[in-house]
C-alpha cells in the first residue's frame, strides 16, 4: 500500500484504540465473505460438474494426468 511509517503507526493506534469496533467489523466482513463464497459455489455447482465431466481436449491428456497425480499426492498429505 506504500504507506509511510507514520501512516502505519496512526492506523495501528486507531485499531488499538477502537479494537472492539474494528474486531466486530472484521468479523462481519469474514461472515459476508463466507456467505458470498457459499452463494457462488451454489450458483456454479452445475456448471463446475458439467465442465468436470467433459473429457480432456485432444492432446492434453498427459497434462491432465499430471495434474490428477499432483492433486492426489497433495490430498494424501492432508
């Protein structure tokens, strides 16, 4: 954000002075973000399923297999 040290200190002082208000607003933002994410997941569920069911384009099979392997490896670590 290219803030000066003074601007950062003023912002931190404001947050400290108004911690309850800032925290409440932050929680509201997190809630709204979660609601938006759920909304768009629901709106796009059919489209995502339809796209996922399509076969790979000719010539991209090896790349898709590499992606599937990487995804399986990543998920096995979780």
